[in-house]
């Protein structure tokens, strides 16, 4: 199924297999975005290491969490769920940063 919004059909017009294919496509996009985010986070970690900056920046983490909550509200998604996902991403990045120093 195409990713263009103009090509989307309503769920009641789609078969179960088509819906599952749509989920599969979304999952692939999510993994790609996580990979991109991880790459950028790794680059940030390298900059922090070069500048002898601490791994943890609580103010920046709070900005990320605030943004995640605002984005969740904008898209009518449970903000607690989105924040939990972002907290996990942040913690995984911090662990990797510590291990690579």
C-alpha cells in the first residue's frame, strides 16, 4: 500500500492482510527513525566526549520529554506512552555513551 495520504483507504475498506501490511510498513519506518535518531545521538556523544562534557544533560532531557508530550497531544496519542518510549531511548543512548568513553 502506498504511503501517500491521498492513496489511503479507510480501514473498513481494507482487508485484515492489508491492515497488517500497513502496520508492517509503519514498523519499518519506526525502526528507520530510531536508527537515524541513534546515529545522531552517537554523534552528539562524540562531541560531548571531545569537549569533555558530561553524558547527562538533565535540562536537555526535560526539553526532549516536554516535546514528546506536546507531540503526543498534537497527534492524540497517550502522552505517558510516548514519554515512556522516549525515556527508554534516552536511557539507552546514555548507557551507550558511558560504555564508549
